[in-house]
């Protein structure tokens, strides 16, 4: 498995998941940053939408991650699935955030922090 994005034109990109060298476009995705495969074979991908909202995909189906009101820029850099829990690390208006099963928690009280790996 590999994830990333492909530029279509300046300012336009699409999130992509590669499995066995075969690409699959991820709906509503702009960037994809990380992939995790659970013990039961579900494939999770973390990323963000074109309008700077954090998103993850479970088996190719997008799920928007909640962000506090007033936030204008957020994204999901890392994802880890363990048993029935899904952990996503990223940022929200430059504050480090960890989502557990879709519930956000700021990891920092300082501006200009980003969480980039979760395990």
C-alpha cells in the first residue's frame, strides 16, 4: 500500500491510494498522507479535502473529521487502526490534534504545532 496525491493542474490535485501498484482515486480527497490496514483487512487513509478539512477514508469511503467552529485550515497526517479504535493525528489552525474515533483533542496549547505520526 502507498498513498499520496497527483497534481492535475496548478492548484488541482486528487488523493490516491495504490495497492499492488494499482491506483485508486479517493473521493472528496485532495491530499492523502498515510495508510493503515487493520487486523481485519480494513484500509484506512488520512488526508485532507481541497477546502482544507481533515478527512479519513475507510475502504475508500470518506469521513469528515470534526474541527472546532472558526477553524479554517486543518488536515490529517497520520492514521492508525487498532482493534475497533481509529486514531488520526494532524492539525487544526496550527494546533496539534489527535482524533480518537472521530473525537478531536488538542495535543498542544501552543500555536504552530502539528502531529505527524500516530501509533
